């Protein structure tokens, strides 16, 4: 009799726990970083001289994961070769350099030539001679980011 009473008590306890769990929502609501990149809301323009065979970079910070768009806006100087392009990339600064994770050879324009989703953290735009420069130039560019 004691064994059957114990078995009945255990069955009731398990059933009660099961019913208690039925009324609860098992999913939890936590705040996590969005998997969708934020729209670019900050625009920074910069200029720098660029020597033949040279490279320079511009660093920027992003507080959240978001879109980045780089536009090479202008190249000025004497003796600009026809069809001049420069290498433009997005990367992470490392000391006195910037190693691009993405880079293309492009001519200046009004629309972004290099785009991607990055962040949060410190990133950089790197611009270098693509092998076509015959004299130093001045480079104007912009980066839009969140």
C-alpha cells in the first residue's frame, strides 16, 4: 500500500509540473545585435596627397553593425593619365597600415564604388596607386557609415 501511495504521489507531482510548464512561454526575449545592417547615417569627407606607388588610409569608428559606402570623388594633379584608377578598399587599421578586406581599382565618381556591411569597431578606407600614377596627386574621397 505504501508503494502504491508513493507511486501515486510521484505521478501527481510529475503531472502538476507538466501542467505548470504548459502555461509558460518557453522562449526568452533578449536584446541581441541586429543581423540587419544599419543605414549609413554619418558622412565623412577626407583628402590626402598620394605619391607614385604610395598608399594612405583614413580611419573611422562604427558603434553598431551597419552599411559602409566609400566614394572616390576626385583626383587632381598634373599629368593625369587617361583612364586613371586608384585602388580603394575597406579594412581594419593595424598600427600604421590598413589591410583591406575588400579592394577594387576605380575611377572617381558620384556614387559609391566600394560598399559592405561592417562593425562595430574601428575600420579604415585605404587608397593606393594602382600603378598608373606618373606624378603625385591629391585625392578626395568620402565614407558614409552608421
